[in-house]
């Protein structure tokens, strides 16, 4: 009645019941639209925060039983803790691995400083030359490691890995046409420093092989003609089927690795850089074996690689190869000539004794060992720190290798698992071969000791790879104590 009298007083015709229902429906729809817009804002904010990796902290946002207003309130309440969430997220990589790497960098820089100052002063009149360069790359490398550890490892899968592969092949080709140094072509002079493409090639090999394993793991591990569903009409006998299955398995488990790695190996041999060639072969062989390549294929390829290296050495493809094998067998036969470096290295190791001559007290670094800050720095370590100090450093490397493998295997993502294994294997193989060369267990191949030998590109690339390994530990749901 009030409504009718109000309409009469204003002179407007009275509303019918249908008009009133229509008006109330429109008001209700407008209110729902308003709350819906709030809800959509809440959902958009929730989706954005989830993309940043905070979904575990915003479970209340995704509950369908909550009203849009309460969802938006949940976003605001959760966003108030964003600072602590970000800090926790950026500190969630594996701390034991990070500490081991920092210890290796500090100890490596300290020993490189001790080994380099005499040679730097004699050659350049500046005893701090290598120290300044190395500390600059160490700082840049640690920063790069921390930044890269925040990048999701799956970003390197697929096209990114093949881009790195193509870039490494391009750089390895460019270095061959540039002027060499002492008969080898390994560095690209950038003016302020030199770039060694072989360091990039190692990481590229790890990425492309891990990408292939991740996409074709089931095909690689299919070992019989039945699992391959080879029911060829012409295959009347089981024997023919077995050989046909073996051939098909070769196509999926061997040949893809060969064509991905062969261009890198050929260019490395042409540099020549035999030590890096061996490292790449060992890394790829490890990934193939753990990826499921059949044992007979693996052993056959291992034998073929050994024969190829022997032919390369003795046919003169690597000019210095045969001489180094002869000096490995008897370095004292030409102690003042081709065997000089090995002999002086053995003198340094033997004179170190159990506890060494003391930090900075090496005698062999005074122009006896050529360029002691590079490949033969472990001999200076043995002389100054003795057998005990050398064993401690080797044990730090063993701790790194163990931690790297444990973290990699614990990651359920197959690509990340094999990338982590490849990075860990690379550093482990380099350490083992360097120690073996310095102690004359294997011929001198000119391989550096990771984190210790002087070299900006090597240190920067190593720390960048460690950043990827830390990112793998961050992304794994399985946390290792």
C-alpha cells in the first residue's frame, strides 16, 4: 500500500508485480556481478601468486566452498607474508651442497694465489696478475650461481638445450679459424679475457643428451622385439626378430647420442683438445649407461672410442700425443726435455711428505713446474700441504660428488635427474683425471683441476652449472637431509 500511495503521490503509474520482480532481479544480478568481480580479482591474484610458486601458502584461495569476498580476503592475508615466502623460496636450495662449493672456491682461490705469484712476477712483473683475474671471475661466478639457482631447470629442456648445442658447435668452429697459441686453437680472445668454447660444449652435451633421454626413456629401455612390437611379416623366425629388434633398439638407444655428440668430438680433436674429448665421452657414456642403453652397445662403443683415441694419438692427428705416451712410460728418459713437467711434478709430490712444507713454501713453483697455477696445481698442493692436505681436498670433492648424485637421483623429473648426474660426473671425472695426470698414473692430457686451476671461463662456467644443480635441488619435492 505504501508503494502504491507513493506512486500516486508522484503521479507515476503503479508498477505491476512483473515489473517489481524484474527490477529486484536486476538489482540482485548487479550485486552478484559486483561480488563476482571481486571474486574474479581474487582468482586472478591467486593465479598470479601460484605462478610465482606460492600455491602451498594459498590453499584457502582455491577452496570452492568459500565466498568470493572471503577468497579475496584470503589473498590479502596471505600476501602480507609474501616477503617471508620469497626469502624462504630463495633459500630453499640444498645448503650442504652450497657450502661444499663455497669451500672449494675459497680453498681453490687460496691455493691458486700461492701457486701463481712467482710465475706471474717472472713472466709479467706483476705477482697479482692471476689473483686479480681469478677473484673477479670467482665473484661473478658466485653471483651467477645464485641467480641461476632461481631459474626453473625445465627451462633448459628442449629448444634451449639445442640452442646451447648449436652455439657450442658454432664457437668450436670459430676458434679453429682464429690464430692459435703454441700450435693449438682453444681460446677466443675477447680483449678483456679469453673464452674457451670447450667449457660450453661440455654443458651443451649434458643438456642435449638429458633432453633426449627425458623424451625417449621408454624407447631406450625397450630391449626385445616384443616390447618394440616388431611383428614384421617377413620375420618368420625368432632369430630374425631378435636381430631386427636389436637394430631398432640401436636406432633409439645409440644413434641419437652419436649424431648429437659427434660434431663436438670432431671439432675438439681438430683443436686439438684431447682431454676435453675424453671428458665429453665419459659424460655421455655415463648418461647413456644410466639412461638404459644395452650393455653390449655400451661396451662396443667404449671399445670403439678407445681404439679411436689410440689411432688419433699414434697416427699424429694430435701432434704431441705419441710423445706424451712415451714420457708417461718413462719420464726420466728425457727429464730435461719432454719429460720435464712430469718429473718436476713428481719431485713436488715426493718433497711434500706427510704434512707438507707449509702454505706458500713450495720450491717447485719457482719456474720448475711450468705454469704451476694451471693443470699441475695439485702438485703444488701436495708439496705445500702434504699427503694429509691433498687427501682432505680430495675428500671435499668426494663429498661434492656424493651430494650431487644424491640430489640428482632424488629428483623425480627425468630431465633434471640426468642433467644433475651429468654436471656431477663432469666435475668428478675432471678431478680424477687431473690427480691421475699429476701423479703420472695416466699420460699428460692437460686437464684442469675444477675450482683450483687458473682460468676465468672454466670457473665461471663451473659455477653456472652448479647454479643449475642448486636449482634442481630446489625444484625437487624430495628433500635430502
